[in-house]
C-alpha cells in the first residue's frame, strides 16, 4: 500500500485480525475487533492486565489505524484451593 492511500475498513479488519491471532492466539484471551472509519474497537476478556498494552500497541502499529478503543476487561483470577 502506497503512502497517502486510504486503507479500507475491510482490509484493515483483516490486518487487525491477523495481528490478534499473532498476539493473543494461545494466551487465553478472547478478543474481538471491529473497524469503522479507521477506528479499531477491541472487546473481550484478557487473561492478564499486561496483555492490554501489548495489544493496543500492536494495533496502533498497523497501517491505517487512526484510533484504538479499548473495551477489554481482565478475567478475575481463579482462587486456588
């Protein structure tokens, strides 16, 4: 994609979902993404708080992302008996 070329939301969603698989694939996260006018909304459940910053940072690194909205929550820790 050349400089100055607008990235469609459809193409952006493909890139976002690919990055989500790379970043959150086997980590116990259950995150979904939506894209509208270059704005990425991440929603779902993280297994650890530190994952939030890594996911948001990786989304901001994708060409065409204008803003990331964080609707993610962290799953409560299971008590050990």
